[in-house]
C-alpha cells in the first residue's frame, strides 16, 4: 500500500530504473534521525527495579537465629500497645482468651507505666532501626512494627472524638475496635511466625512505608 501511494503521489518524481541504484539523501537522513531517536529513547527507558528485603545476615542465605528472634519479638510491641481494642472480642470468644492468657503478665508490665509505649518506641527506633550494626532484616521488621504502632493513632483519635454510649454509634465503635484488634493479632501471628522461620513478612499497609525508612 505504501508503494502504491508513492507511485501515485504527484509530489514524488517518477521512478527510473538503471544499473545503478540511487538513494535520496533526505530519506536516508530522516531514517538515521529516526533510528537515533529510537535508540536514545530505549536507552533512557530503564525498568524500575524494586528494592527487596532478603532474609540474609552475615552473608548467609538465611537470617541468623538471633536476628529471627529479635525480629519476632518486635511484633509484640504494637499488639501490646493496642490490646485495649480487643475488649469486646476477648470477652466474647473463649479461644481468643486462651490464646491471650499466656501474654497477660507481659501485657501488665507493658501497661504498668503510662510512658512505656513511648519509651519502647524510642528504643526500637534509635537503638535498632538506626543502628547499622543490626542486619537490615532486623531493622526492616522492627520498622514494620513501629509503623504499625503509629497507625494506632487514628482509631484512638476517632474513639476519643466520638465516644457513643449506646445505639448505632456504639455498634460501629465495637466493630471498629474489634477489626483493629483482629488486624493486630493477625500481624503478630504472621510477622512473628515468619521471622522465626527466617522468612520476610510484608504486612499490608505498612511494608512500603517501613522499607523507605530503613537506610
């Protein structure tokens, strides 16, 4: 079809055939320009590689047992700090009571002083996350636990702003608290068990934020 257009176009001179083949300088320069532009555009467009956290420590293919243990323990911090959101679920479901019962002494110690949560936050962030002596595996998991705890500010503010005593408002509040608690419980089980197995847990909502904060 292109050839028929060239043959019928009035702007193109008639084609002549001889033993020598002639080339149009304007067409060849245009082709060279197009090739250069295409080559540059391909060189400039590079696939964005996602930075991944691997379960490596001290050059091995899996995290060391101390790294696994430290990372697993860090996920108890947001769960202890948000245990109050389970006041409705824990009283209604006995299996959850049985699951939480061994943690009651540690929860009481954590809640015994009002500033314990803030002190643990400072310790984890400045002693662990910002300390390059720890492996990146430990710092990433610790930062995930910190970000998860920071997110508890939002349901806390909502609960303080709207504190209904009965009716539909109370039902919504109970649903919100129960959802937050169950989310924390799932994150604790998934995060801690993955760390103990030497895997890299990526919690929803918080994984990307934690990855950006780990140097």
